[in-house]
C-alpha cells in the first residue's frame, strides 16, 4: 500500500510557499497602484509598468489556480480518496503524483482531457 503522507506534507509546504508568494505579489501590486501619478507613474514609464502589472496579474491568477488544486488534493487526503483519479476512480500513477502531487486525474484521463480540449478548438 502506498503511503501518501509524504505527498500530504509536500502539499502543505507548497501551499504555504505559494500563499506567501501570492501575498507578496498582491502587496507589490497595491504599492505600485498607490504611487504618485497613478499606477503607471510618468507617461514614458507607462508601457513597461502596464506590462509588468499585466504579467503580475497573470502570475497571481496562476498561483490562485494552483492553490485551489492543492486545496482540493488536501481535502481528498482528509477524505481518504487522495491518489484516486477524479474521472475513472483508478489510482493515479506514483510518478505523476511525485511530479505533480495535486494531480486529480490519472495520466490516461488527463491525456484524454487534453485531446478533447485540443479537438474543441
């Protein structure tokens, strides 16, 4: 039987790190918005700062999505269903969990999902 405790500890650690990073990004964005002259300062700096702001917002969204995935994995651990595929119910490959402990789909179901998304475009 697989001991998922190491994955649980890793998920908790990653959640803490990502939460801290997200809080820092949010604080940085708020301090930029509070600068004199608005969020973009002088006109010539506007393009670069607008780009940095957009990049920061995209990173914040990615971090929030990852945190949501981690929270779901932690809930599955507490419920005793961690390591089982959300789609087919089979065990998720250990190598996949080692690479991505918040994985909710086995490799086969994830591949099928990716092909369906690709085909829908």
